[in-house]
C-alpha cells in the first residue's frame, strides 16, 4: 500500500502547487495552493478554496481524458485539494493551444480578441521562470536539446487530441475553450503522459452566450471576483453547485 506524504516530503513547490513524495517512488501527491500569480509572479493574490476548486476541476477533466484514451498522470483524489498522480519526468516546455485569439497572441500579431482561428494553433514556451518562460520554436528546442523532433510531434499530436476532446466537452457545458496550456512528462514505464493541471489558471474559458470570462484573466486584468469565476467553471465542469 502506498503511504501518503509526510510533512517533510516536499519534492517541489511551485507558484500554485506543491508535490509531495510518497512511499512509492512512482507515485506523488499534487497539492493545489490557494495562491494566484500572474505576469511571472509580479502580481500575487490568494483566496480561500481556490486550490480545492482547481483540483476538482482538473480531476474531472483528467478522468474524462483518461476515459477517452489520453495518457494522464491523474490516479485519484486524495482530498479536495490533493490528487494522487504518477510521478513524471517533465519535458521543460509549456504547450499552448489556441482556438480563439486572446492574451499574448492578440498583442503579438495585432488580431482582435475573440477572433476564431481557422485551425488550433500550437505554440511552445521554454519553462524557465528566470527567463520569463520565453516562446521558442523547433530550432530553439533542438539547440537547447529540450526534446527531439519525434517527441515534439508526439506532444503536438496529444495536445491536439486533448483540444479536440475538450472543445466539445466545454461547449456542451456552455463554455468556449479559448486556449489552454498543457505540460507533458515521462512516466516510469516510458509513456509520454499529460501532467500538471487543466483549470481556470491554465486556460481561458468564456461563457458561450455572453462571452463572460470565468478564468484567471479576471485576476490578471482586474475584471471582478476570481472566486465567482472559478466557482462557475466548477459548477459547469463538475456538474453540481459548490458546497459552502
Ligand atoms: P497567453 O495568451 O498569456 O500566452 O496565455 C496562453 C494560455 O496559457 C492561457 O490559457 C493562459 C495559459 N498560461 C499559463 O498557464 N501559464 C503561463 O505562465 C502563461 C503566460 C499562460
């Protein structure tokens, strides 16, 4: 039986999550914090319950993706804000897939926010906080030896598969999946696996009818109650009201 984490078993602490070791080297606990950051942590915030909302939103999405055959790190929920996951050796890339224009894409290319893209656009970012996670292309990735071309092809295929599954999944729940950021890693058995989280911190989610933003842009752009937005995502994805 896997013995769950001890208080001193921290493997890694990031801006929004902590990883704890367990007695099984292949299994890790991923705890979601109540903290929020934006603009490479230049802006900081927190609200009680944010970790639990994101953990359960992510768990629901990972379960759905696993059922559809996507390799995911998620195993089970341990508590409202902790999940038991497979330990992954992460590829140091953030993979962004976009269906509509928002955020940095609109600024970079001068396209109006909300414009529909004619196909899902994939972008690569080098996961390096000290450099501000710069956007990179395949040549940069090759020079830095972050992943081989074959692995990038595999990651791109998985990313588009996840997007193809989640666009209709969200739409059926009255949400437009504008864009999202995914991270991948290697499981001990060598399987390339979807890791990290998928929730309002790592995606843009708009109401289908009104265009209201439910995701972290509320925090980034000071648009109103972040908690309210995250609760709306929870209610539509998890399928019931948040228990108070
Ligand atoms: P961007 O438009 O700011 O480049 O963001 C694209 C998507 O990636 C959006 O859904 C937010 C997400 N994202 C992260 O998850 N982490 C980050 O550090 C950044 C900059 C964006």
